[in-house]
C-alpha cells in the first residue's frame, strides 16, 4: 500500500470508530429519554387517579345533607322558628 492508502485506511478506521461512538451515545440518550417518558406516564396516571378522587370528594361534599350538616355544626345555623321569621313587603 502507498502512503495515501494508509492515510485513507486510517481515516476510514477513525470514521468507523466515531460512528460507533455516536451510535452508542445515541442509544444511551434514547434509553435515558425513554426512562424519563416512563416516569412522566406514571406521574400522569397518579395525577389522573388523584383528580378522580378529588372529583368524588367534591361531589360528596356538595350534597345537600353535607352542606346542611356543616352549616349546623360549623356555623351554628338552624331553621328559624316561626317567631324568628320576618316578612317584608313593599
């Protein structure tokens, strides 16, 4: 082989090695991003479950009996007696 043949061969070897390193690095990044994606999917599922739980809790707290119970216990409200009712007419 001539001197230029060795130089070209060396250049091709360097290109193949650089390509191999690039493939390995690309695979590493791919796995890293896939792991992050899996974590985000798990978080999305946890948030969806929490959202459903909160909607159920909201519907429970918004029932008439629950509102009345909180008004009686927390705010000390009661149904007015007939003597407490005042009718205002124009």
